[in-house]
C-alpha cells in the first residue's frame, strides 16, 4: 500500500510505502496509491491516561467502545487505568485487558497496573508479577487515588526502578480536598462549593520529586493543573529528577468559570482551574516543561453524570477531540509546529510507557499512523463511538479532522469512519 503526497511533520511532501504492516519507504514512489494530498501524516497518537471501565463498569465504557473512540481520534495505542472492578492489581486482570484489546484490534491497549491492592493505599499490589505478565505492564498508578503515604510511595518507586517501570501519580493531598467540589477560588466562595486548593497538587508533586531524586527513580505526574504545580515540576527537572508530566485537553482550554452553569459535564478531578493556570499550562507544554498530552478520557453513564452537581461523578470524555484541541493550542494559538505535536501526542508518551513500536514515523517502523486534515474547522456535536456522552466540547468549534488511522498498516478509520 502507498499513501501518496502526504505532508510529513517537517512540512515536506512524500509518499509512504507500507508492506506487511511496516513502513518500507518514505520518498517519491512514482506509483499510484491512496491520495493523501493536504493531509498531515503523524505517528499514531498514544494516550498514557485512558479509562476504559472494563471489567466491571461496562455501562459507561468497554474496551471495544473505548478503542473505537480512540481510533476515531487518531490513537493507535492507549493505556488503560486500573480503576476497574476487579481492580487491575494482578497479572490475571492485566492480561485480560491486554488480550481483550488485541481481540478488538482497533488500538493497542496496554493496561496500567495499580500501585496498591484494590487501590486502597495500604499495601503494594503484585507489581513485579504484572511487569512479568504477558501484558508486560510498565506503568503503575492508583489514579484517581493519590498515594498519600510517603513510605509506601518510596517503596513503590524502589520496586518500579528495578523493573524499568514508572509510577504515574495523581497528585492530590487528600487532607486538603475533603468534600472538594471545584477549584478553590473567589468563585467557589461565591457559588458555595467546597474548594480544592492548588497546594493539594503542588505539595504531593514536591514530595514525590524529592523521593524520586533520592532514589534516582522515574516519576510521572498525571494531569497537572496549576501554575504552582508547574513551577514545582520545573524545579524538579532543574535538579535532574527523572520526572515527566502530562496535561489534559480540558485543562489547556477550559476554566472554572464554566462551573457557574452547574452543568455536571464540567465536573472533573482535578478540577478546572483559573485562566492564569490555563495560560501557564499552555506555556509549559510549549516550552517542554510539560512533556505530553494525555486525555484522562473518563466516560460515565447518564445515571452517574446527569444529576445534580454534588452527586455527579467526576470526569470528561476526550479521545475523539484531543487532537483538535492540541492543534488549537499548539498550532493555531501557540505558533508551534507538527513536529512538536507529534512529540507530545505520540513519541514522548510512547517512550514514557515503554512502547517501542509506537511513536515513530521512519523506514522500518510499524505503520501506526494518523492522517489529519488540518484545514477544516468542525463543530463538535454529540455523536460519539463512546458509550458515554459526558463530552465538554459539544457545541464548540475546533480545528482539524482525523481522516485515516492505521494500526500496523491496517485502516482502523478510513475517510473518517470506522473501518471494522
């Protein structure tokens, strides 16, 4: 198969030849294939933070529906968080998720293992067994339960260091967020909602970086949301800590002002923050302080989301719109380029997650690709491949459209529609 006249991240035009799922040539083939003129070709997107809900919560999402949403969004690999039922805290559950992803075949599904048994924060899970399972788990997280115990966090970092793995921490000091419903600010006082202070995030980031520095271990900060937390992250990197961090699409563009509507679609953990936090996060992504984009795709059934604010579950869907949000932030508003886009949405998350077969667009690499039409601007509606509709972007306008997604040279999405 040949993809004719694609635009590479560098801006150059080329034909991409694919044989047996592998890129065999990038250049001018002289042969007719699939016309991709006007389309940006990138390595398939990789999401280090997805909630697929299976097993246990299949009314909100399944591995099949979540993988379909991922493919429609240009993703070829997704990392499935451990907060399922049963929790992914054993090799058996990790292998189930991994194998089910293979059977679906719309994206590579890599399970994230729980750091502690049943996400309870009291004793470590079967980390070594999951790392040595068929799934070869390389990322461990109790998201959205912060590992508040310093001793247990230190022990987990020691174990994962020996495995070449990484702890992905939901930075939230639980003592500071009891009953929190939104960002702590003058608006939370006005609305009468208990606030979640920025210090709850920065306090944990600083503690974990200090532990990672002491142990020379790897640490990944999930969904950073505050300017204060970003400054602590920069401090850690300046000290030589092996720390990486992610930011979500919604924290790059949406602010706490949306909470005025009391629409539960805007209820998320960590919460939407101040405009100045959003601006800081954008700058942090542009200057490389924040390493990657991660969706924190968090589908919920209507029963859990369509209710009064105080009872509504936290979370937003994001897989199908993340590429458009990133184009808006990086390319349209930030003046950056598609090489940067490919780094933060594909190459770097693949590297952090240990996926050597993703995040590359070179001869000899697997043909895991996404082709985007950057020239269109689309109105986001409620149509979705996900089982859940808690999409905060409905009614907005965003740039770009995923035209094709290929997993090992096979179309999962073709001309904007699922191929299988």
